[in-house]
């Protein structure tokens, strides 16, 4: 005998779906409001009005504005790390398919372009970073430092993997990784407001600076060892 289907299953799934959709609407509205007005200039009423929801719906998902803001920062952190890890892996795999004597710069460009384009698509998240991050809002300083670290760690690891694969001589990768992160954040924040939209030029410049920096650091390390 076939067991009857529980009437609670469909309704339970529907409730979970509605809950997820409501949270997504709130997050999308909050990202936009925080990007336009910053943390201090954004109220719960602004967020719920943009989302087309009530304050009651908001409190079903978040304790307060701060909790929502931190959720958005976590979203930014995860997005950045994912972009960087994917781009670095693709670059190392591409480099491995070429002779070690072949130029590295032209292989860097697609990887930098991937991260750059992904970041530009998340313009609201970087606008939030511009408005309240990078030392502007001390209340969230530690959280923004975590974001920088989330970006720096895979960059440093990628540089180290590149060295281990024999494509470059050893050098101190931590310093270059930090410089790259600061450069990248600055370029993305500026480029998102650049009316000329010369994003190809930005990608070329970043690729050249990273390539040149790694090459020079390798050369200095070699000279130190030989005493030149």
C-alpha cells in the first residue's frame, strides 16, 4: 500500500523558498542603499522601501542594520576570494601548457581581466568599500582588514605556486601580494567611475606592474645571493 504524501512537505519547501527570496531582496536592496549613501546614511526604512517589504520582514532575517551590513561584507569577502583563486588557478594551468622560456606577461592578462571584470560587475560592493572601507569607518576596520587578507592570501599562495613550478626564482611574495591588493582595490574603485571606460588599459597596466614587480624581486634576490 502506497504511503500518503505528507501535506507538510510542499508547504514547508514553499516557506523556505519564500524565506530565501525575501532575504535575497533585502540583501540586494541593502547593497544598493549602502553603495549610494554609506552605512551611516542608510536607514532600515530605506532598505525595506527599496525591497518593497515591511520592517517586520526585515527583523525576521536580521537583528539590525549592522548585522545586515556585516553579511554584505562577508559576501564581498567570499566573492573576492573566489575570483582570485579561480583566476590564479587558470593562470598557473595556462603557464604550465607553455615552455618555461615563453613570455609570462601575455598569460597574466586574461587572469587579471577575469578578476577585474568580476569586480566591476559587483560595482555596488566596491562602492561600499570606497564609502566605508579602507580606514574610513573605524567601526568596521577589523572587518575590512579581513577582506584585504581574504584577497591577499590566495594572491600570495598563487605567487608561491608559480615559484614552486619553476617559472620564477624565489622572492618575498607577501610584500608583492599586499601591493597588488592595494593596487587592485584602488584601480577597481576608480575605474568603476571612469567615464572613458578604458578597462583594457587598466588590465594591461596591472598585468605589467605585477609581472615587472615579480621579475625585479626575483632579480634582486638572485643578486643578493651572488653578492653582486
